[in-house]
């Protein structure tokens, strides 16, 4: 047990910190979040700069354009990005979900074609999993794919798809066997979002922004070589995607929470906080440190055994609820000014936006109810409820 | 960065769990024979020359086993104040200690010698009367000392900052051990007990509170291990971080242990409410840990002051608890 950086980790951190100080553009510093933030060309330029400096895909194998670095470097990267309040790379779905899934299940041709443009931010990805009738119960997917000669023909509707309005590619879970039910008969495809028959409709959310979308597929022809994994083996491939969605996010979430808690402390210094609010501020700082060291424990187990520790499964659950409390506490400290928004509100409406956005945190990427059931059944070994 | 235990530390935990299962009421001499009383004492003084991280492993297991004896009072509360010759006596098992830091003194019935805080020093108490009080938690008796005289000067009070961090961290680790055992009882029961034709663990009204109990426990354990590492490795000249970590760990783990025990009592239903089942004893230890020394509210007030960087803020760990005996007795 040694919680300090190794000599090599310290050198990497110092170099990264200096690079961020010199390179984060002023207009992107402390960017408030939301996927609408990704629309501007400056975000692509920033993502490209991160890539050119070698900070994107740190843990990906070198043969696919990654850094071949240990997971600790990725953790340090996320910590320092948060500390510098630097915006993330725009390829969130590509880096966190599509890329790892293609590395695990893709053909050599697919890896050669798709991985490098994810890192360089030349191509953006979205995820087509949830449907109006298949949310937490993903096995209810009904979007159909029918093999017609050298093409799959796709018809159906997906929903809650972040970045679809910007995306070049979609990782799409479809039902290829119309007579199948549940986990069998599913097929995982890579779909060109610019193909005829793909229509994206942005969904305006509680914040007033359109961060995610509905996608409609009408007779979309997908080349057969865009199959990922086996026909009918889509469920196993989708589980790889979700494992990465929930697994690699821990450090990013902790880093985001640290930014929020530090901003909350700055707010309390600025506006004053009463004894009860001070107690809650201390609680949130404690919670943030607890998530940090829980991630460290899980990461250390991953480095030593190749498997993340079971305690890592709680990061997203804890972060989402903590972020909701922190942002609401900030509104309470703002007092009557909390009712204002946008430019009329203190700090440009940062906390009003963050508080509303946080309500999505316990729903997206696995609801808190689903995550508690996963902990109960897979970590504690309690009998399955279904 | 490496936040895992070494194979030797894992082996120590295994040894401790087996030994305490077979010997629920071990003597001080037995603990000395196992080397537990000299873990962090230098080899030239007869100890193992290891660190607080190894002691942390033991505190968690001793909490789990509801160990009754002067380990916490000797190793967490008094050891930093002891000169080398007296450390050697602890390592060999010849003596055990407790520290009259607050008005209620732990392990006064089993600790052989008593240290007191007076003026700017910590002294051995000579003479004086001990009265053992009745406590809810029978596994950690508390008492008061009256009269007596300050004998040998053991250390300056500057060592209290380290004693506070060590004791808060040790209590946090004990709390994690208590919570772990309580949670295991609840998981076992929810996995076997049937009602309405199903094992009750399938009902989310039962399983989700247990998932929350696990979540709170792992968060608290992470804080307690962080604090343990800080205590073992930080330079005492820059002691702020261990104090903050220890305050966070104690505040979090004591609350967690109480909550996990309450969830477990609820899951076990009537069985959990009986005197016969061990749960109430775990629960009373959890409550005892929460009330011992600084409360969670007090610790969080200190953390908030440090975070908000107030000029009048006391650094956590610098707070003095009123003592019952002054220098010269």
C-alpha cells in the first residue's frame, strides 16, 4: 500500500499539469457541461490538441493509436483535467463505449477502420440501445435488422441517444430474429448515421437544452461487414459496452464531483454558510474523498489481478446522488437568488443549470434502482429478483 | 499508487480472524505472543518494526470480533506518548495502558497503567482510585479515575495531535469491522429466510437497503484505510492531512456502523431484536464508537472550518478535550 505517485506517475502528472496550464483555451476553461457544448468547432480543435499531445486513449494498445499506458495514467489524466477545469474530449461514446467494444469483439478490419478516428475526434459516435419499450429492461429491444444479401435492413426507433445529432456512427442493438424474445436473437451493428433512412430528432430536456435525441431508422441498409460479433450474439457484445460505460467512468465521475465540491466551498466562502450548511458541506467533501479512495482500491485491484474490485460498482450510484445533493445545497446557499436563471443569476446560472441537469444522473447509464439490484445480486450474492 | 494490502498483511488478517474466532476473550499475554502488541514498535525495542497499516488490519478484525481488552487504549491512545523503555514493555506484553484523555477512560478495568494529560505534558498516574461504570456496550468498559499524582513525565502534549488521529482512525476501522459482521448476518438471513413463498432477499424493499449498507461500508472503509495510510506515512511536521483524514473516517465510519446495524436488525426482524442474537452487541459497540471522543457533528465542524479556510479555524486534531486530572493530581 502506497498512496503516493510512483516516480514515473509523478513525472507524467507534472508534464500533463504544465501542458494543461499552457493549452486549455480561456473560453473553454470551466465549461459548464451539457452535450450542446460539443457543437462548436473549438471543441473539435481542443479534442484534436489533446490527441496530438498523446493524452487520448492512454490505456488503448499502441497498435490502435493508443498510449499503451497503465490505468493509473488514465486516473491521473482525469484528476488533472478536473483540477484544470478543462473540457473533456468530445468523443465520449467512442472513447468510453464504442472503442472498447470494437477492441473486444471487432475484426481486424473494423479495428483498423474505426479506432483511430475516435481518438483524433474526426468521427463522433452515439449509442442506440434504449427504445420507448426497452429502458432499464434492455432485453426488450424491438428495432429489427433483416439480412438481405450483403446488407442488414434496419427499421425501428431508439431514444435517449446522446450526441446522435453530431454523430457519424452509431453502435446499434437490434433484433435480427423476429421470433426471438429477450436476450437471444439480438445483433449488434455499426451504423452510418449519414445513411439514407436515418432521422435524428433532438429531445429538449429539463434544462431547456437538447443533449440527447430520438433516432428513427426506416429501411436503413447497413453493409453486412458492419456486424460486430455474431448474428444473434448481440447481448454479449452489449454487455461489454455497458461494462465499459459503468467501469471506466468511475474516475471521471469522481473528478467531476471534486470540481463541484470545490466550487461549492468557493461559493460558501463567497456568500457565507450557516452551521447546518457547513455540516452538509463537510459531509459532501467527505463523500467526495470516499469515492476517490474507493476508486483507488478498485483500480489497484484491477492493476494487480486484471479484474476491478467489487467496490468499484458503487461509484456511479454514489456520485449521482452526491451530485444531486451538492447542487441543491448550492441553490440553498444562493438563497432567493436561486430562483434566477441564466445571465440574471449569480455565476451565470451555473448552479441552476447543474442542479436541474443532476436529476438525470440517477437515470442515465443505469438507473439507481438497477444499480442497487446489481450490487445486491452480483456483489452481495442475494437471490435474484427476476 | 497502490491501494492494496500486501500478501503479508492479508495473512495477518486471516490469522487474526481465525485466532479471534477460536479465542473470543484473549488475554494481553496472548496478544503479545502473537506479536500484536509490538506491531509498530521498533525492532530494537522488541517490536516488529511495522506500521499503523498493519495495526489497522488488526483494529478492523478486533472490532469485528468485539474484542474486550486494552488494545485500543494501549496502541491507539497511549503508545505515541511512551518512551522507548516503556514501549519495550508493551511489545513484550508486560504492561498495557490507557490514557485519561477525556473524563470517561476506556478499558480502565483491564489496562494495567494509566497516563494522564496535565499542563503541557502527559504523565503516568500514580495512585488514585479507579471506578468502572456500567455501559451499554459491555465489550468496552469505561471508567473514571480520581486522585493520585502525576508521576513520570512521558511526553509533551504536542503528541496529542498524533494520538487523536490514531484513535479516530482506529475507531473508524473497528466500526468497519462491526458493520461488516452485521451486514454478513443480514445477507445470510435474507438469503435463507422465506416469506410469501420466496426468500426475502428477492424483495427490493429488503435487498436495496442492504445494497446501500454495503455501499456506505465500502465508502467508510476507503476513508479509514486512507487515514491509516496517512497516519503511517505522513510527516508529523505537516500533520493536517492525517487529522483531516482521521476526522473524515471517524465521522463516516461511526455513522455507517450504526446505520448498517440498524438495517441488519430490521432485516432479521424479531430475531434481530432479541438479546440472544449477537446483533445488539455489534449495535451497542457501533453506538459506543459514535459517542467516544469527538462526535461526527464536531468533527465535521472542524473539517468545514479547515475547508472554508477561516483564520480562526482550528486545524482538526488540535482540539483539547477537558481532562479529569490535572498535573500534580
